[in-house]
C-alpha cells in the first residue's frame, strides 16, 4: 500500500507524502504543492480517479498517476480523462519512474499556442 509506494519513491530519490483517503489527499494538496500525485485507484470512500478529477477541477495542473490492480476497469471509467496515466500493479521502480518522468515533462511543456 502506501508504504510500498513511498519506499519506491525513496529508492528513486524522491520524497513522498502519504494520504489514506481522497479527503486527506485533497486537504494536503490544498496546503502544499506537489510535482506529481500518485494515487491508488481503490481507496476508502472515493477512488483515485475522483481525486484526479478534484485536482483538475481545482485548477491545479499537477499530473495524477493512478495505480491499480484492475487497470482495465480504471481505463473504462469516464473520469480517466483526469489522470495522466494508469499503471498496473504490481509495478517496478523503473515503470513508475518512467511515468513520473513523462508526467513531469508533459507538465513543464508549453501549451499549444503559448510562446
């Protein structure tokens, strides 16, 4: 769960902040800036895509990566448009690093029409 992802992030030289539910995550996001958000799809109460939608609707541009043991179910959810990527569990440190790198490079790229 949370400890596994945090340990993987530390292996990659990143710092993670854990939240046990969407409400706690939204609270943390409202008080702190994050480069990327990694969320499990299955969480108590709401799911990770609900978190991704709330982040997007708040106006934040922080990319959200969803990890799930049921990636096809996640991809079938209409709210998947709010996620940068869906990563199947179990995942490797390399695969999460690739998704983080892609999310960060996309987040820093200028929008079409921007100069």
